[in-house]
């Protein structure tokens, strides 16, 4: 720890203006000593209140790294506690669209009012503050669609409540297949959420009495996943929305739903079973991503901007959700704690989040879809889940409190949109 502190102090010293550390500027011993005291004070303050994200320690990457050098990588940074920055929630926490289990202020979570006081600071630039009124004006007469599981709904609700805070003339309206949607009438801006767990169409499968290729291998039941057919909840969305934000991943590793023995995923392509059946759902995920990305690019509006959001990490400690796991943290994790929870080499309890990200990232390469990297910044935020305030029989260490972390995801989305 002492070595790390000395190295960090040396790096901070290297970034200070030359006049502070230059021997020529130290006209007296007392002045030099004063400079050292200032340096130590700055270091002590920084190490106490910031949590950094070093991308060298992460296996997933950001598409932003391949863009022009003048483009900022907003996903590479640190968390800074700033109680004065947001003395009040960024929007009305009584916003009716907030799912009860995510409303941590109403649920009286002990640190609910501290969660949104942590500010994300990119290392090479500043993350602009989301201006909802400017956003409404800029995206007037357009439509935004969130397509994915409940974590994308978490992000959708955050955006809706933020915009509603400055524009209350709202009408409920759902585009084809959408689970929920709203139009801000003054600006004719629609935002909608299309629920889909796997992106591809799936449903229960049972063995045919007349037999078949899967039956001959001993399969009796499971879930049929058509890797080349999008789920009907969103298949019209690419042709309608001007901005799309996709996600998938959590349901692909949900043994309580898709038990590899009792109810395995059985993949179909062009209406026939994929033979031999893949031994891993990772193979099926790769096939689905390939087809869904191709489908989206073929059916999207001509000028649509499309993002694929990276994985949202879970923070169960002491066991999984059905094993008494909990998330009682009151502040973000340290870099060492993040490594212990998520590192593949350390067999982290949620190491699969980075494995899935690798698959997502590789599938996107060469496509016209953009990568919205929220994983690294989110891995620190073990303090930002509903936990026991979610009202479930178990701690909710997967979804996020609102107001909370997904507000920062939307800050990131808006910042990247400005660079597109």
C-alpha cells in the first residue's frame, strides 16, 4: 500500500506545473517545504475521495479508443464525491414511472441521498452535465428506443424522469411492440422501452412424439431459441426510432430460467435445430448477435444512430441472489475490491460480465453500431443498488436505485451522441 501511495504521489507530482516543483522556483527552504506539504495534502484528499478505473485491468474495450485522438473516452475515469454538486436529486424522486423497487429514497435506503452525489470524472476531459431542455430541443421531432432487459428499462426510466422535470406535457404512447412509451408533446419527442431478454425469439420446447434430431440425442424439454428471428417486441423498432440503445446478456447466464440440464437453450437457425447442439450458451449468443446486428442494420432508418450498451455488473457478496447474497456497501469499491469481485484471473464472483462484454464487443466490430461502455464505471458502484430497500425477499444487487447510477449512463449517452 505504501509503495502504491508513493507511486501515485509521483504521478501527481509529474502532472503539476513545472514552476511548483522546479528547484529554480524554490527561493528558500521554507518555500520548498511548503510545496511538499501542498502536494501531500492534495494526494491525501484525492486518494480518500476518488475511485479510479484503469482500463489496463479490464478485458473489455471501448470503441471510443479507435476514434480520433481528439475524441474523449468518457468511460475511462474515476468517481469523485462532491456533496455540493447535487444537494438535491437530479429529478423528482416521486416520478411515477420509477418502479417501486428502484425508488431507494422512498424505500429509505440508508445511503439513498448519497448515491447521486458521486460524480464521474473522465481522466482526459470532463463529462458534460446533461441539460434536459437542450436535449428536448435538439431531438425535437424524433424518437428514441431502448431495447433490452430490465436494466435497459432502468436507463429508460432515468431519461424519462429527467426530461419530465422540464417538460410536463407528456402523453402515454407506445410504438409497435413497445412495453411502455411517452411523447413529450411540446417537442414531439418520443421515448420508448421494448422489452426483450435474448433479442431473439424464444419459447418453450417439448419433445415430439414422432421423434427428431434433438429427441434422438435424449432432449425432452427446453427452450427453442431462433437465432435468426428477432423477438416481436422490437422487430419494428429499427425502422421507427432515430436513436436505438440495445442490451442483452443477463438472461443468457440465468440457470434459474435456462437450466442447462432441465431446460436448456436449444438453438434453431432457418427453422431447423443447430446440430450438434452447442455445448455452451456463448455459442448461441454469438449466433444471435450476428443475426440481430445484421437485421438491425438492414431495417434501420437511414440516419439512425445505434448503440449497444455494455454489461451492467451485479454486486452480490456472500452468495448469489438465491444464496443469501447482499450488497451493503455505503460507498464505491476500491480498485482492489473491484478486481476481487470481477477479475477472471481471480475467479471473481461476477467475472462473466467481462466475458460477455468480450463477445458483445467482438460481434460489433465491423458493424455500424456504437459501443456504450458503462461497465467499468459501474463495477465500482456496489453502493448504488436497491439492496434490501427493493422490497424483495432477497437483496436486489442487480438493478440500480433511481435517482442513481443510470442517470450517469444517460449523461454518457448524451455526451457520445454529441460526438457522433
